[in-house]
């Protein structure tokens, strides 16, 4: 795989750095954790392709993309399950990492269905129980875009492999940016 594959992974890394920092500063810990998961997986891709380590890091990149992608989707889902200011966030993150790691190690074929299920539930719950945010409508849109991206772009037979790769990662970066914007709290006004 050529080095240019690192470019679209780098887009995800940049989005997750800025979005994760923005979410963290606004006490949106679970979504910030989700950004970190997607960002770490993409960073491994940047090192893999940018550093010419396609073969050496192939297994690590695949495992991180699947495991951390599932952890990120579960964190988005748990944001709505437990609400942003839940005091048990560290335990929630620990359980998310345990579920993702266990699935990766012992039930790898279920990662894709679990990822899709977590995003689908997040889509429905973000509509049914929106979190007070500036643009809360962006969350279901971002979840729907990530779902469609996973189902129709990731391994699209109608696209060239490199086009599908770049399109998939650029759409993830855009969806993560929309998700972060949709989860930003409403600015408080001082009277």
C-alpha cells in the first residue's frame, strides 16, 4: 500500500485532536474518549503508511482499528446511556475497554455487528433523548453518516481500493467533527 494512504488517516488524527480537546475542556469525557479511540487507531495508520511499515504494523493497525473503533462507538452510545456528567465515567471507560478487548480477542467476527449496533442505538437514542447541546441534531446525522460509510463505502466494490480507503477515512473525519460539534454544551448566558 502506498504512503499516500497515511493522508486520510492523518485527517482523522487532526480532527480527533481538536475535537477531543474541545470536548474534554467542556466536560464531555466519554465523547472525548471516543475521539481518542478513533485518533489512536488512525495514528497507527499514519505511522504504518507514512513510515513504510505496511507489513510490520498491519496486524496492530487492523486490531486497533477494530477494537478502538468498537470502543469509540460504545463510548458514543454510553454518552446517551449515562449522560455527560455521570460521576462513574472512569468505570464506564474501563468497561468499554474490557468489552472491546474481549470482543477483539475472543469474538472478532462480532466486532462489525457490535459497531453497527452501537452506532444504530446511538442514532435512535440521540433523537429520542437528546443531550442539551448547541447543535444536537448533528449527532444523529453523524451516526447515520458513519453507519452508511461503514456499510457502503468501506469495502465498496464500485470504487477503486485507494478511493474507497480515502473516502472512508475522510467521511469518518467529517462525521467525528460533526459529532463533536453536536455534543458541545449550550453556552451559558450571564444576566
